[in-house]
C-alpha cells in the first residue's frame, strides 16, 4: 500500500446468501484525491460504502484506514476516527433550524455523542455556534441559518447535510450520489462546491451516476459491475474502455 493511501479496501468479499455482492475488491484511496466509484445498478457500490463505514461486515477481507484495520469497529467509532459519510445518512433534523442542525454534529465531534438534548446544555455553545456558522457560510446557506430545515429545497437540504459533514472535519468524506434527483442547475452548483473542497486537498470518495459530475471531479475512477472491479484508472482511461461501455450499455 502506498504511504499516501488514506483508505485501503483489502481483498474484500461480501456474500448475501448465495449472492456475491462484492468479490476480490482491492482499492486504495490516495491522500488529497477525489476517487469516484461508478457502475450500473446492483453493482455493489452501496455495499462497498457500507463496508467502509462499518454498517456491513465483509464476509472476508479488511478495510484499513490511515494504517489501522477498522473492520469490526462500530459505525460511530469509524465516524469518530474521521470517516464521514454524507447523503442518505444521518438525515437532517427537520424541526430544527439550519444552525442547530450543524451544531449537533459539531458538538458530537467533541463529545462523542449525537443527541439533540446534550448539545442544548453544553457550555461551549458559543464556540460551537461560531463553527457551525462558518460551515453554513461555506456551503452558501448563511442567510438561511434561522430557517427551519424542513422548509428547504432538495438541493439546499443536500447542502445542509454537507455542512453537517464538514463541521466534523472529515479525514475522508464519502459522498453517496450527491447529485441524485437534482436539476442541472443544482448539480452544477454542487459540482462547484465539491471543486472548492478538492482545491483544499480534501480526500473524497464519491459514488455517482452522472458522468458529467464524475469527469469534472474525479482524479481516479473505479468501475464496479456485478460485484467486481472491471476497470480502475484515470477518468480519461476509464472513459474509453470498451469493457466499461459494455457494462453500462449491456447492463
Ligand atoms: P449498487 O449500490 O451498486 O446499486 P448494491 O450494493 O446496493 O448495488 O447491491 C449489490 C447487490 O447486493 C444487489 O444485487 C443487491 O440486490 C444486493 N444486496 C444489497 N444489500 C443486500 C442485503 N442487505 N441483503 C441481500 N442482498 C443485498
Ligand atoms: Mg446504491
């Protein structure tokens, strides 16, 4: 494993009964890169992500994060170590304001718990508030910080989730289809936001269907089909690969 690999998925297999959802998965995510995982429906992308965050135990193999085996750890332990997954996960708190939504994970990062009540009584509220305001501004939601989250548009809810992830200072950010269901306009502004994070050197894994998004963001692309890696390389290498085109068109 190269010295600069943040994440190493080492020879992971996952069976669901007789179904081989993941076979021989070996991949490395290098420091500071945006690594895209693409593939047709049912390819195993979500399963792979869930293995990385400790939600699904692999049938064999291991996941190594910053040189430490994390297989067998609980999802919250892995989260505390710095792997943050956004979208499809800790949903926003619809009845709280945007600012409160971001303060909850900011508090949890410091105190190791993720409850609404605990943070309301915290004595470092002012500091946490300031931090939450910073990340809300970073995703462009500062003007709406006192708005109730339930009233946000779909695109802005995603931004909020992103701020809730960023406030945890992720060592590795995992994004599960960040532009799913978005208009072209919202997709473009999400891409711009993710480009900004990329310029800061943030290490990211992104599962994405939209090829425009993949090719404008990824440094490296891993293609899964039927639980196996069928291609892996730079976007321009993967794009022209006939095996990849076959998997998409034939799948
Ligand atoms: P993708 O995210 O690439 O669409 P998934 O990882 O969700 O693919 O699924 C990969 C395969 O594993 C699919 O055939 C799916 O039906 C199956 N699968 C996923 N989760 C489970 C589960 N909990 N139990 C049984 N089969 C599952
Ligand atoms: Mg999926």
